[in-house]
């Protein structure tokens, strides 16, 4: 039996950026999942981390403290938590297993061996292990999985499979010369069907698959030209039979014979290497928007797909290419991100935006912005004597800036379209390095 234990790690970094409280955890992380009923964040730690390598850890979201830790095996890659939050399933980068963790006892309670692959390489036959590219857990099931399987090197063994009743049932092995890459698979229609996604350098293929008692039945394939775009593990997610993709496309999956494009959440993220999520509390899709200096999350209405709000998270150095591998919604103001530099390691940041507003260090520095809502101009009263006022739109783009001296300053808004904006006030004299931030509404 592997022993569980509680740990208090003192290397956790707490920050406050424009009122957002940020907990930065120093663990090299491969995947994160938030369990809302338990109120805990779970993370898979890579093999290079000196403290928690090859482990699953349970994190207190308020403090960043690691409460429980369990060794799970070499190079854990992806994690999925069951609907009842009693179990976490884990896949691995280089070993042919999937393991189930009991989150009540924090012990390994089931192993699935994926088996060998038999390949013909004339004049001989070669055996290789089978690995999992991606997988998903069926809703309201703790022991039924959809698996994307592959051979580790040549990708000649590629299939979608169903794990049910403690056995693996293959559905389809791609024919010779077809180099589709099994990338992502998610259940729809209460687990009666699956939507899978394959990817090559030239084509993107969605497949609608019916779940049968003895395996899977292919119903329909849709192939589109992606002009060489590569996809990653979060190409799409499912919320109430609605698919939302990494590049903002929203599709209806209620028809078992195909997908219907509803629209697009327009955003400034280029490519598909970014985590995204649906927030039940906001009833909105959330996509990151990154400027040269700052990271924002933008909220898109579920019905109209238009942006209606954004939150500032934190700044980063202008020459760093930052990627968000995962985005987990904790509640209406808190978010967990798996973030890192391009081609680098990824780390966890837990961000609380509830204080993302005007702050002061004393009554003499108190800042007030009015009127709000505004039409033609705003007044900024208080704060530093020499202040820089910057205004950002909901995508995090800088749309206006000015420098003013004195206790009271004005900024004109006549050229700004109606909407929600973020106002940042900085001290030009650098006597106070903590900037202030607030939201304003422009309407006419």
C-alpha cells in the first residue's frame, strides 16, 4: 500500500497584481483538474520535479498547500476525474497503462494494461507497446472510458477503443497509408455517442460514433482543410452537447449524424495552444487574450457568442511567449492555470480576481473613477500625483493612454465604442510599484 501524507511547502509564491491575488506553485506540472464538490485542485507532476516527480497531488486552492501526494508511475500525462469525483483516471507518456486513483483513500485501485501491438515490417514482425494519446470518462460512470490508442513511434497502430466491463473493445484501426492521428474524444448525448477528432498536417476530421454494447460504430466523418495547422490535446471540449474548440468555434452536437456550426467566439489568441473553458457561474465560454505584456480572460455569452466582460490576471515579460495548457474555473472569481513558456516547463497559478479593482495604501492615496457608466470622459481622483492612465478593451488590447499630473485628472472617451473597459493607473515616479485597476462601462 502506498502511503498518503500531507505536506506544507514553503516555496509557494504569493503575488498581488493590480488587485488580483496570485498563488504560483513551483512544481513542473503535466495536467490539472478541479473537483468542484471536493473544492480541491488535482495536478499531475512531471518526472523532473525534485519534490513531487511522477505523483498526483491534492492542492488547497486557498493556500496552495499540497495536502496529499501519491506516486502513480513514470511520466503521468493526462488526468480525468469521474462525475462523482470519487476517482481520477491517469494516462502515461511512455508506459502502456491507465490507472485509477481512489480520491477518498488516495490509493491506486485499478490498472488497465493496454497490451502490445503487432506490426508487419517485412521480412519480420515487430511487437511494440500501445500508449494512450487521449481519453475521456463517460458521464456518471467511474469504470467506462473512451480511449485513443497509438503505437509510440511509427503511429501505424491507431484506433479508438471502448473500455467497458473491465475489457478493451477496439473500434477501428486505420488502413495502410492513412496517417490520421487520434487526438481527442469526448462523450455526447449522455454517453450514447462519441465525437472524436483526428489530425494531419492538412486535414481535420470529426467522427460521430455510436456506443454499442460490444464496441463502437462509426456513423459519420467530416473532413475540413486546416492549411497545415497542428492541433493539441485541448482541441475541443463538450458542455451540454455543445462543442467549443481551441480556436473559438462553437458547434452543436445534438444531431447524432453530424455537427452544426453555431458561430465563433472571436479572440486574439493565434493558434490552438491555449487552455479554454466554460464557466457555469458566468454562463459563458472563456478564452485567454494575451497582449505583449498582460494576460486577460475574456467571457463570451453562451447564446450570442459576443464578449461581455474580461478580467486581468497578471503581467509577464514582453519577450516571453507564454502558453496556457489548461484553464480550470474554480468559481466566479478564481481560476487555475497551467502556464509556461513556449517549449518550456509548465507551472500552476491560482488567480483570485475578486479584489481586481481600485486599491489604496491609505486615505491619502484613495482613487475614485467617475462617472461610471461614462459617455464622453472620466475623472480619476486621487492616487499618485504623476499618473499614467491606460485603458484596455475586453480582449486586453491597449486602446488608449495618457499621463496626467495632479490629484484630479481627466481622460476623454469620445472615440471609444460602447462596452466594458479596464482602466489601469500607474505611478510615473515609481514610488508605488503596485498599479491600480478598475472596470468602467462606456455607453451613449
